[in-house]
C-alpha cells in the first residue's frame, strides 16, 4: 500500500516496529523516526494488531501520535472480533479493513468510522520470475493444483485437509495429477506440520513444498500451476486467491468471507459451504457464538475434474479472473479514503507503522 500511495504522489514515512512489537524480531533495527521531517497533518496508519498495539506505542515517541488522525488498518477472519481487541480500539480514530467482511466484524464493536479499503493489488500486480515448471521439478504434462498457506495463519482455518480430500476424491492416485502444498513457517509449528506430513505420506501425487522462495519465485510457482485451490474456512482478505487471479490462474475457493467479494462464478469456481461453529485447537479463533465455513469437498472435487478435462475452460476462466481482479482490487477506494484527508493537495503525506 505504501508503494501505491507513492505512485499517487503522496509522501510516505514508514516506521518498522518489528523489534518492539511483542513477539517481534529482536534482530531488527530499532524504529527510526525523525519527527521533524513529518508534517503534523499526516495521518498515522497502524499495521499493528490491536492486542499488541498499546505495548508497541509505549515504545515510540508520544509526539508521533499526539495531534494526528490515527487509523488502524486491520483484517479479521470471523464475523465478530475477539475481546482482546478492545484495548487497541481505544487508540484509533477510525479503522480501515481490506474487505466488507472484516469491516462488518469490526463495526460491531467499534463506534468510530470503519471503511472498506481493499489492498490495491491490481495497481502493482505480482511479477513472477522467469521460471518454468522444470525449475520447480514439476512434470510438464501433469495437471497441477496448488494450495498455498502459512501455518502462522492457523492450520484449521486454512484447511489444507479439505484441499487434500478434494484432490484425492477427484484424482485418487493418478500419476498425471499433482497437488502441491506450499507450506510457510512449517518449522514454527512442528506438530501441525508433522500431522500434515503424515496425512500425505502415502500419496505419491501430493508434494509438500517448504522452501522459502523470494516473492517473485513464489509467483512463478503459482503461474506454473493449472489451478489454485483454497478450501479456507474463513479469510479476512485472501491474498493467495487474489494474486492467482491477477496472474490469470483459475481459482477454486470457498464461497464465503472476504474472497467472495472478488471471486464469483463469472471469474472462478466458488465452492459451496455450510456454516458451522468455529473451533480452533490453538485458540486464536475459539470464540463463543461465531461461525465459519465448512466447504464442500465433493463440489471442490467436481470443479477440479471439470478444469482438468477442459483446457479451454481453464484459459477462459483464467482470463476472466485476471480481468475481474484488475477491476475489483484497484486503488479507487484507497484513493477515496486518503482524499478525505486533503492529501491529494498539500501536505501530501502518510505515516505508516508496520510490523
């Protein structure tokens, strides 16, 4: 978002607080802040999660916040936000959220303005490295499905088990079909990863990919696949489906939460679902009286089979996905949000704190 703001002609001061945020990176440099450079009218946009916001602000100059319009830029993945957000909400004047879904959850508990400001991915779309299937050891004649997720974002919410089940139902042990599970932060959650590894141990056509690639290489891997499959139970935005669409890769995804705002039957294959009580063994999404989606494994398997059987369908759906994402994930709502601060005229400035 900072890069998009700069392309709009705004001055942006970014402050990296990853060293002082609780649970942050002790190897990072201390926050570098020169308040004399920053106009007093510049709003402060906080990319620091509400439960740790108060502690983070304690480690920063008071003058950084005093007298400024303070905006929290936050996502959440359930219809209600947790009680642990209550303290952080007291430090902001308004909230921006990257989806209507997340904005609605926050607006239930926050009395101030809540705006839907999607990540303007289409303004700076993913640029894959010049790498083909061979660079990743992928057979050239296989039908390749990619499921990409971060274990830091909750194994049960991302639901790779659902992706495995759908792929297995569609293709069984067919050697000309391949499911790649791109797993990030596998070393931080060894028990989750061990369970995942055991689940696919007997499947010769399911591959775990745990290497940490530069972003351009990740995009190249995505572009080398035939389909991106996301059987998530909930999303506050959904970067992987959005980036796949911008790359022209067909997406099969749960038709609930934030992804349903930019992916529909005209540009992808939405997976029907039933709503069930949200249950998270880690506790992050363990809240009373809330729910998330249980996507249909059978419907996802049918979608994969249809795409595998029809190359023209894949091409047409990929082209429609790219066009829809370009239209729905542009910078229009971000531009309207900053225009209300008079930032298109002087002083052209934004101040962002990022973990």
